[in-house]
């Protein structure tokens, strides 16, 4: 017991020291402080340049059918608000130390997703309300009946879409994330229930799930079957380059069903995905490039992956 307590105290102290070492207050000499501030100014310039890169697409590499469907996105107010909040939270030293320690303890028997749900951290950001409306070609006051958000996580992305719908259904495998969804009063369906409710959905969102499930092609076909056939739409996000794997009890496994995505650059893989969608009963109505953002921790202000976001229409 004494050894465990010593290990806990040592871990907390080391994490605190490492965090503080990167503060300019601890750089004593004038030269060191000047170099630090120059580095921070350089990083700020790279930050804005890097943000611009998040949205770039070489439309010449898109197929002729997809070029007119591409929607150019930008760093907007909603995205910047998420980044600012994430940067602020990463500086909450006591909270970040607590999260770091608890994650190391829970990781022995829980998945990272479930740990995040338990601690109420690691919220994701796919698109802002304005970006969502622009992709679906709707206005702020547009309303529809049913939304189904597959793999909804903690429901923060669902919250962006929810003002436009009368009924909101969600699915999620992690029990701790389900608790977060229930707190937000969303109707949680079992993962084998949403396909068999007896009604259809006006919009189905499948955000960064297709590369994290065992049967991606089957999932596309099931969405097509329960989508309202005339006005229904699927909004689907996928991290590129495409690297499918499934989280299972803290371990990573290959999916049981293969989905072939060809190409080496973002645009080529988007072209290939359009063919996959067509083979499962969809046509691409809109596509854009967006950063898939996650709240940071004591080591990084935020985390970012490269998303392709599609609006699919059933055919």
C-alpha cells in the first residue's frame, strides 16, 4: 500500500513539474526567455498557416462528377470557439493532472472512449452549425422530423444538429458515453435496434464511425434501408487516409468486413469512396474537407485529424 501511495505522489509531482517546465516563467536568462517568446510567435504563425491547410482541396484531382459537389469550408466562428475553449481547458493544471492520473489507472481495464465518457473529457468537433447548414443547403430555421446519430459519443456533435429536428435518436457502444447522452435527454437506441424501429429517418449522421466498425459496407446498406427515400439524407464523415480498425476492450482489431478505398492522397480517396457509396445505393450530393478536432490534455492544446465529410442522397 505504501509503495502504491508513493507511486501516486511521484507521478503527480513529475507531471506537474513537466507541465510547468514549458512555461516562460521558468526560463531564467534573458536569452532563453527571448528564444522562448520567438518560438511561441513562430508557433502562432504556424498555427494560422496550419489551420488554413485543414480545408485545402485540389479540385483538379477530384473526378468530374465530384468537382461541382465540393463545398469550400473555412475556419469559422464556431470552430474557433471550440479551439479557444480547448486551449483554455488544457491549461487547467489540476484538472489535467487528475485526468492524466485517472486515465493511467482506468486504462488497465477500460477503453479510452469509456474513460473519456467517465471523466467527461475529450469532446469531439466535426462541424459548426453554419458548416452543417451549408452542407445540407438549409437555413437556420429549417426543421425536419427525425435525426439518427450513429456512434454519438458524448453528444456534443449531436447538439450542433439537434435544433433542426423534432425527434433525436442516438446509438453508442460505450456505457459511460451512454450516460452522457442520457443526461442530454437524447433517445438512446441499442446498436441492433435502430434498424428495426418500424419508422424511417430524415437525416442519419455517421460521423467517423465507418472506419471503426466491423461491417462498414453492411452499415451503409442498413442506413440506406431505413432512410426516408425522397427527402432523406446521410451526413457521413471519415478520417483520411483510410485506416480501419475496431476498439475492443482497449485493444485494436481489424474489421471483419473489408471496405476497399483506393488512392494515396485525400482527393483520390474521396473519389474512391464515391464509388463505394454508389455501390451501396447512394450518390454524393456534397463533400468538403474539415478538421476532426478533439479536446486536448496537459501535453497538447487539441488534437486534429483530416476528415472528408459527405452528404449522401439515396438513389
